[in-house]
C-alpha cells in the first residue's frame, strides 16, 4: 500500500529503496547496544531539521537538548 502511494510520487525503484532503508533503520535501532546510539543520532538529526526550518522562516534556535530517556 505504501509502495503504491510512493510510486505515484517518485520512481518505483526509489520508493522500494526508501522502504528498505526505513526498515533497516527500524531494526538497527532495536539492537541492544548500538541501537541506543543510532536512536540518539536519529533524534539529533530530527531536531536539527526543526532548527533549520525555524531559521528558514525567520525564527531562531537557542539550544537542542537531548536526554537519555
């Protein structure tokens, strides 16, 4: 279902690549030790995206605080 929706937006081969990378990221984040670090980096990149959009629309970012919970 997701693949058919994405194939209307982008090339089907790219859609399958996005799905495979998403699944790999999901499973890597579930690894006992390394998953903790991958989740931290994923959260950092996600929050950095919010900060960049804030800058693009004229806002500002004072800090990005990550907690281990």
